[in-house]
């Protein structure tokens, strides 16, 4: 046990760039056996949809475990997940609920504007099952991605950088991570980068808008309720619209206005809304 503790302390004493490379390289090694087993099962059984989901769950599990040991043994955090912002209390749950509703409402408002302007048409249909699926997926991805990018990564960056640069770099890495895919897919989805970067800035800033004073975490005591809820609400709303085929472009305006390939993150309207929220978030953060 002492050897492992000393190893983690040695790794976390490296420079920032080396720490990030070492963390993700180690995570890849930990996940590799699970990925090999699940992807092989999917190939031979023809159930790739299920096995891909299991491989993704295994990756998230490896990340949470690795991040805990990294913080506990490397940085000597008494409660690593709390230091990363997972402070489960009344304030956390209230912030998550409010931001979840806000994120969902924002998606509804965006598509509502398109419908009112005649840029898209609305096609109502039964949505109970899709809505429940979207809520579960939104909360799941919101939890894991925020714990990674606004929790572990942002905390790690702020150990070596100022809060401003921690926010900017974590947002840049967040946007870049969505393009770890084959080159044709990168080129197809590249217009989303600016929207993803702005979304990252909003989520990163929102972590510092609410604090949990009862927990003296290092290097900051802000929880992840707001970014987890907002992120989950956005995914929830978009999942319902996309999977349910509720909104269809009318063709009155080019795709770059409403969203290239139907994604609002690559459209002028979506980017404009995110730009406004980024400005408001930054003003509020500077006033705190």
C-alpha cells in the first residue's frame, strides 16, 4: 500500500502538463481490459449497442476510482470527491434541480423561437418514454462529464493556474474532447467547436457561483450542483427534440442559422444565446 501511495505522490508532483498526460494514460491502461472484453463481446454477439454502453460505464467507473486515489494519495485530500465539488447536501440538490429546469427550458426556448419565426415546424407526439430516457441520460452524462471536466480537471488546473486560466483551459479541453473520433466525423461536426467552448465556459464559471461553506475543500469549496444540473437539462431537452423528431427545419433560413446537421451548438442562434449566457456568467463571477 505504501508503494502505491508513494507512486501517486510522485506522479502528482510532476508539472501540470505531465500530470494531465499521466492521469489520462493511466486511466486508459485501467480501462483497456474492460474495453477489450466488452468490444469483443459486442463484435462476436452482434449486440454492440449494449456492450458499447457497458464499456462506457466501465470507463466512468475507472475514472471515478482513479480520481479518488489520485486526490487521496497524490494531493492528500481527505475527501477527494468532495474536493472535486461532489458535496451532496441540500444546497447541492437545490442548485441541481433549479439548473436542470433552466437548462431544459433554455432548449425549449431556443426551438420555440425557431418555430415562432417560421424557421422550423412542430410535430407533437407521445413522449413519455422518450422524456424519461432523456432525463436519465441527461443526469448520467451531466454527472460524469461535470465530475471529470469541472470537478477533477478544473481542480487539477487550479492547483497550478489562476481561476481564470483554469476555466479557459478546462473549457478548451472539454470542447476538444468531443472530437476524439474518426477524421470524417471530426470534419462533419467541427462547426460545433465554438458552441462547445462557450458551453464549457458557462459550466466552468457556474461551479464558482455556489459554495458549500461547511466543507473546507482545497483549493476551492464550490460544488458541482449548478453545472451538473444545467448540463443535464440541456441534454434532456435536446434528447426529447432530437429522438422524438419534434422539430423539423422549414428551410426558410440556411442551416448555419438554426444549426448545421440539426445541432444548435453549430448554429448562429445557439451560439448567440450561449455567448449572452457566457457574458452574464462572467459578469456575475467577477462580482462575487
